C-alpha cells in the first residue's frame, strides 16, 4: 500500500488522492506562445527516478500538495529534498 503524507490530514492511503502529474512551472499567460502552452499542458519528462509531483487530496481536505516520489520504488520525500 502506498501512503502519502498530507500536511493537513496526516498520512493517508493513496486511494484518497488524485495524481495531477509532474510539477511544472506555469508559463506567463500574457507572453506565452502556443508552443509553450502545448509543452506545459501535454509534455512531461516521465523520468525514471526522483520526480516532483502534484497530488490532489480528493477524499480528504481537497487541497493540492507537492511531493517528491521515486517512480521506481515509490519512496516519498518532502518537496525539494535531495
């Protein structure tokens, strides 16, 4: 069982969450080209190893959280941890 650390509700089963995807920087809407928006919306690295991700706690506090997860072993670290 994969357990995610919700900062507001405590550790919870992954079934309570929705995986939003790899955390990426949003481009500036005023200056972004269509290619930049396409890259932001659809392109992901899908890297093997440590990846910073966004999750939504849909069955709990209904907040977004960011965490760093190893896609191979599913180990979890706080965001930005080495």
